């Protein structure tokens, strides 16, 4: 049927200086379906959606966008929104200080006699919030909502514009498991109401659970589209199409596991947030041996990152009520990140763009940068390439290379593979194995439970600022870990 498809992107080619980001891409989306767009970082997914939404305007690419049977020439986001297309990015475009109702109708205010009709705005905002099952006061400032609920406000905002197609760019990347499940259920409800959803995601478990159709991009080209009803949409088949080969073992095994003495230990660490007076860490004890990868697991808010930052020189100024760090055989508590680095401790931040990346300047740095670019396979035309223009996986490798230059003995990796594709993850895991085989030890914080189980030799579980369990890799299961993470000290 001719009208079966709400969207067809035909032969889309988009070039940047020296790079062909999209090469003759074809992408078709049926009305009222959830269509997942997958591929490695740098495959062209976000670029394709920016072409569709008007960020890359008509004339900056070749090919046709056919939407609702008509060729479109979007010159900006306003043009695509006027046709009923909305895009929700990872970084939410909300105003934290403004109330929810103002955020929902910002830019398309409800007017009456030349003025904003606030009463009608609040009434309509309530209606939009009901559609996304968010039961909150629309007069509440957005900043008081958690990330998952802020995302629902973004969807309500899109619905208020009478959108017919919503693009979700990595919608669950910063959500906990409950909020992720809720968001996926909302997407199903939108589909049932006739709204078409396109979702970009690296989380293949979610993709296979929710997709009606999956399109795979690789190196800027369309590889295939898979129908969930008739085709093989197993993770293994999706990965094979994404990377062009089969990845039999996502978590590579180490050749040898020779653990030495304890290199780093935290004893009886209790920490208070001076702003709230709340104890965010309570009597934390953990250790890691030479040549060992120790996982630190727990739900969001369990205190994992706070623990890492406290021992890494306490840059946020938490109040340390008790505890000590044993490193290099000495008892100490580092007073600054500089002191921690000087003593062989490194911390790779979960926020690689905000806290993790720096620029290259001197001749010596250029020599070292070239060495690490080759050693850990950073894919870039040269070290002069701006880091922001690299894929997420290569940005992460740049950040790790920065810390390897300090020659640490202990490396804390905070969400080392968040937002990167399966091929880049494998490279990071292989690099981690190489580092510990050479005598380093690693503490890995991750919200992805399969990753912790797949890479750790031993793991600790945290809940509400406390260590609630310690497991050897041989005895650890998802069920055991989640029970420790959720139940804490119940019973």
C-alpha cells in the first residue's frame, strides 16, 4: 500500500569536510510502529535524524525526505515540527527553574486576546501529563523531577504540538531500570494511539523487546531492515549486521589471572553531604588486588560515584566523618585529585564530555598522543581532530589514554561503556584486560549488570550508601546481585 509508510528517506547522502557521514541511505518507517535505528557509534544514526528534523537543512544533503506522501524541504526544526515531527535528545531541552506547564508550551504558548492564557495552559498541561501517566502538579519546577520524569515532560511537550512522529535519541541511557521500563511502556501506548516512534539505542535487549522493525546502519550506509514478526532479531544477528562480523564473546577472557597483594583498600568510610546533612556513604569497606578487576554494582543513587570521588581527592568537598584509604602500604586520605594522581590513583569520569576530556598542545604531548592513538586504536584522521567530533567509543578511549599517561597503579572506571556500541565496548574490555595483565588493578562502576558479571573477578554491591554484599565472579548471578542491591538490610 502506498500510504503504509509515514516516512521514506530516499538515497540520503550527507558529507562533512573529509567525511561522508551518510552514503545513499534508505530508511522507511510504517505508520504507527516503533522503529529502532541501531549501529555502532559513527554509523550515521544521529546524523540521519538531524537531516529528518531539519537540524541539517534542505540543501546541505542530497536525496529526498518523503513524509506523509510529500517531498519535504525542512530548513529548520520549526519546519519539521510544523509537520508533526518531534525529536527528544539525550540532553533534555528543558528549563529547570520554570514550572512544568511553561516547559510543555514554551514556544507555542496558548494565547487569548494577545496574552498568554495561563489558566488554559495549566489545564492543557494536565491533559498532556495524563497521556504520559505523570501524576504531578504542573506548577512544580522541572528541576524537582528526576531524570525519568523530566523525560516524560519532554514527551508531553511533543504531544502538545500534535506530533505524529517522535524520534527518541538514546532515551534510556541515563535512566534507572524502573524508569526505563516505564518509558518503554509509554512508547507502546503511543504506538497504540497511532503515533509513530523512532528510537535510537545501543541497548539491544530493549531494542529486541520493543521494536516492530529494526534498521541497521554501518559506516553511513543502510545494511538491512528487520521485521520483528518475520526476521531474526536476536542480539547476535543484530550485532553481526552492526559490526560486519560475529562477536562470539562480548566479554573477552583473560589469558592469565595472577592476582597479587591488595594494592588499594577503603576502610570504614562514612561520608556526609554538607548541603543536606545526609550520610551518603556508611562504613564502606572494599579492596582490590594487583591484576584484579573489581566491580562496584548498585542501583542509581547507591553511592558508587560518591565513593569513587571521595577517595579520588574529594573534589566535591564531602564531609568525611570517618575512614581511611590504604595505598602503597600507607594510610591516607587524599586532599585533592592532584595528590591522588601523584600517588598512582586515576579516575575516569562517567561524564566524559563534562569532566573527562582535555585538549593537546605541546610537542611532547603530540608525541605521546600519537603513541596512545596507535596503541589503543583511537579512530581519528589525526590527533588534531576535535574530540567532540569523535564517536562516543573513541571519546572514551581518548579519556582512558589521558589517564594511562599518568601511569596509575589503580584505575577507577565509572560507567566506562555508557552510550557506546558493542564493537567499541569490546575494544574497551580488551584494553581493561591488557591493563590488569600488566599489573594494574581496576575498580569498575557500571549500571549494566551483565557487564559487571562478565568483566569482574570479584564484585561488591552497594545500596543506600552501604556495601550490602561481596561476591566472587564464580558465584555471582544477576538474581543474587539484584537481591543485594534492592533488599539491602531488609530482614
